[in-house]
């Protein structure tokens, strides 16, 4: 009897981890942009082309065009690429913004520039735009000043691009140039 109790004590902490079910496939698809889903489509031959628009704080902004060479379908997106360098590692972070989300991001950034930045909140404040693929853009008020940012991947804190004063105007210009090429 003591052996059975001993074995149960050892196994019990691991039981909840084994009994969890995996997330349904639909949850994973909700975290991807339409362009990502299109470019990862199985049973297709995908051509990927990248046209440089410009860069901001080490973040390269491009228009990405994905073409299914079998079916002839094409989709475009704005692609953000940032080379992260840490103390012990480096990596390239990539974010995609579907062409149907570009106007919403531009509108959000204009609201931040014109209506949010001139204010002085009493407490720490965050404002952010989120795309379906995980790209985030916004600002936060801390230490008596506003700071703007891009975050290329929803669950990756190393994908932050912190912007300085005036960078939001340059980002808007780059996005408008990309929009013209979509």
C-alpha cells in the first residue's frame, strides 16, 4: 500500500499537464495574417517578392507580394523586418500587415499623432492598434512623456521597435508610400 501511495504522490503533479488538450487549429489561424495564410498554403508553388519602401529605427519596411504560380492568385502585404541584437543572441523579427489593414493603421497613427500626443495624462497610459497577424503599433505615457512603438510579433517582447520624436510622421509617410504600391 505504501508503494502505491508513493507512486501516486510522484505522478500526481504531472497529471494536469498530460490531460490538457491542444488548442484547436482555428486559434492558430486567428493569429496569422491573410498574407501569411496565403503564403503558407500547401499544395501550391508560391513566389515571394519584396519591394523596399524604407527603414525606420532599424526596421525595414517593404511591400511583399505573394503569387501562387499554379492557381495564379496574388496577395500583397506590408512587411516589417527588424534585426534584434541582444547580449547573448540575435534574431530577425518579421511582421506582416494585410493590405486591408493598412488604412486602419494609418488612421490609428494619425489619431495618436494629432489627438493623443498633445495630451498629458495623470497616470501611466497605453494606446495600441493590433492587427490580425500580431503586429502592434501604439504609444505609452511614462515619466511625463509619450513614447511610440511598433511590435512586430504579438507574443515576442524582443520584436519591439521604440520610436523617437518625429518618427511617427516618418512611419506614416512610409506607410502611405507602401499603400500606393499595394
